[in-house]
C-alpha cells in the first residue's frame, strides 16, 4: 500500500512510500482510509516541533496525521461489519472520563503511526460510526478539531447535558476548532463572537451564524470591543487559540465565573513582554476557570455525533487535496489561509 512517512525534519521532507498492508488481529478492524482531515498538530509533528508533551516523544519514519474517515474492509470484532463507515478516535485508549498519561501513548500520528495511508488497522473500540448524512470529507473532520470544540463548550457539563442556553462564546480565529465551535454554539442557541484579521473571513462566519465579529488587526485591543459588545459583562466561554499574545486579553474580556479553554498557541508558546501580572491573580480577579483541552474521550465523541445528527450540521471544509498532494495540503494549512478544515482525499468513494 501507499503511505506517507516523516522523519520529523520539515514539511518538505514528507515522503510518499510503499508499505506493507496491515492484517487485523483478534479484536481489530482493517479500514480502507477514504479521507484524512489535517490539524495544526500534524504540521508540528512533521516539522519536529511537537515537544511540549514529554510523554509523547519522537519517532522516525512515522506515518503522520490522526483524523480519518474510512470503510471497514475486514473485521475481527463483533462491533463492526464489513462496509461500515467509521472514524478513528485520536487517543485510541481514551474511552471514558479524564485523559490519563497512559492514554497519550495511544495517540495517532505520534507516538503511534497515523492515518495518512491507504489502509490501517484499529482496535475495534477505537472507532466511531459515521453519521449517515455526512460525506467522507465532512466525517473526517470530527475526531480532533470538532471534538475539541465540543469539549470546550460541553466538557465541564455532565455527559448527556449539552449546552442550551444564554451563554456567550468567544472564538479566536477561523481555523478548524473555532469554526466547529461556532457551528456547535450556534446550534445550541448560544451567542457567538469571533475574531480574525480578515474582514472577508469574518463576513463568511456571519453566514455560519456568528452574532458579532471583531477584526483584531484593525482593532488590536480587541478585548475592549468584546466588552463593549457584551455591555461590559464579558463572555462566558473562551476558545483561547492564540496563546502567548492573546491569553491576557482573554482574561480582560470574560464574565465572572467564565471558562477559558487553553486550546492553541498560534501566537507563540512562551510569554512575551508587557504586563506580567501572575496568572493566579488574573484567575482570581473574576473567579475564572482556566482549562487545558486535550481532545476528549470516545463517550463524548459519540455524544457529539448524535448532536450533529440531530441538528444536521455540516462541517465547514475549506479545500480538498488529492492524496498525491498531501505535502501541499499541509503547507496550505500551515500558511493559515484556510477557514474551517483542510482535507486530503486518499481514495475515491
């Protein structure tokens, strides 16, 4: 079979090679991969920059990427039948509750081989059924970005009690997690505010249900605009995707008792200049919960899929690349020009 491998030495070093088609063991399922959705994590892995999770480590000639939709070819489990469409969960052992360090060893695309290949075997428990109404491209976007967004909004709520109320959600940027969060929040009846440096992208988010938009390039003190838009009450949930240059501003535009979800770090991983007020003081100031989000368990994935089915939500796909163009797809994602998800079609339906 064909597969991509990386020595984690840069995007240009990604190689399309021949590999041995895997054979499923007892309790495993062989899946023909149809589509792979890309995440910013994938670019970091390929570039050798994904080092902030020390338990994950490095791997040579690694098959990258984690999010896929495929069709069961051979099943050695009563859970799945040949021909069923499935998605893989990210950390294959994280089935319920809080993630543990041992689960990090089961992450697809590092440390385990990923899914940018024509075939892959999975433990039967590591798969979730595709909502029937979704295309292969749409379904492949759910495992990391969409589940992360789901957990950012619903992870602090009891299982089976998704958001449905008057909260306001602030979404930073227009990448996969932010756009999925926008769609989820809109379907749940929450108010949404989204930021971007592009007026064109902001206009497109209004078509997806964004209530308010803020251009952080023309309004660098965007936290002040967010406070104005909320009548100085602040937002209840933040998708903190920026990191070093945005976290303080997130603290400055939240409501009392708000939740700041630490998801990304597109503006950097290390603190830079400015006000050095300690994080504990910032959290105490408005009784804030600061929560790191590492995807979610299978049980919340299944819950999310039912919500998507109920509301017939179609994930936003910016662009689809052919399998032979996977390197270009990763470069396009890394450039930041996308809105929503970037997908690689591995095989035709």
